[in-house]
């Protein structure tokens, strides 16, 4: 199975530096094709220097114009699947990862490759601290904090229904709008699909300030640890 990891980044080098340190230390990184999609901006050169320093073998793309948080990931996820990758995971410049996150996603991508009921593999969990690091579970919840999917599910459902312009919503325009709300609350439920995720979160959000983030709504993963080591993953 050919796997790729997409990292999107824009003008937040302080967060990005910490994220890159965690990615560079992740076990199994050499088994993944890494694409970094950089949005043009005032701190573009600083962002590029950090990426090249931490991930010298990454496939780095600078968008000719700013695509935004909805179009940028869709554009590059589509390109990676078009290039023949079987499973693509997407992360962001404010998501620190655990040491075994790629091994966990490899396990999920292999285990569920032929299970059409599982649309997405997620790295985030809202569980409390102390959750079993080897345990995986299936849930109806989707989290945009580092997730991956398979080419067939992207091409048949996720890609075509992606909200590129905040035109989908619940209750009234602008409420629970965007590609992530669309996938979590409309697309997956409409098709009776699930996600697979660890009980102990493999990702932590450090982006207190961002496009849709403020200090007031900043959420943390209580079960996250930077070091989980090798695990014998199992569903339960």
C-alpha cells in the first residue's frame, strides 16, 4: 500500500516548528511520502526554511495564490490520490503528533482497507488521561485533527461532497458550516459510515490562534502523550 501524508501550512512558524519536530521524530516516517502544501504569505520564507530543515525529503508545494483552509487540503488530497497513493492522511501546522502516530495509521489503513463502512481513520480522541494506548474503537464521530482515508472513499464520497465554500450548514447559513462539519454531521451520518480511532489521542492541538481558533474555544486532548512507543493495536 502506498501511503502519503499531507501537511498544510500558513504563516505560523512558531507552531509549525513544534509540529515539524514531532513529525520528524515519528516512527516509520520513511515509509510515507510527505507533501507539504504551503500557502503564500508574509512569513513564507521562514515557513519554507523550517520545512526544508526538518523534512529535507518532503515534496514541498507553494500555492501560487492563497487557497484557504477549505480549498488547500482538497486540492492536494485530490492530487495525491490522482498520483496513485492508496491512503492519504492530512495534518496541519498546529497539530503535534505522538511518536507512534504513523504506525497507528498504517495499522488502520491496512486493517480497514476493504471495510467500506469505515470512511476515515482519525488520530484524535476526546478520552481522559490514562486511556489504553493500544485500544482502537469505531465511532460515528469525525475529527479533523489528523485523519486519513482511502482512495475509493475519497473518490466516491469525501472528495465530491467536500464543502469548498462554506455553502453547507445545519439549521441556518453559517452555522456548523465548512468541510469538516459537513463530513462529520451530514455526509458520514447520511451514509451510515464510521471512523476508526485510538482511545488515547495521538495528536494535540497547539493552535490557540488560527483561522477558526481562539483562546476561548481552544480544545486539548487530555489523553495525548508525546511518547507511546511500540503498541500491539487491537479493537475493543
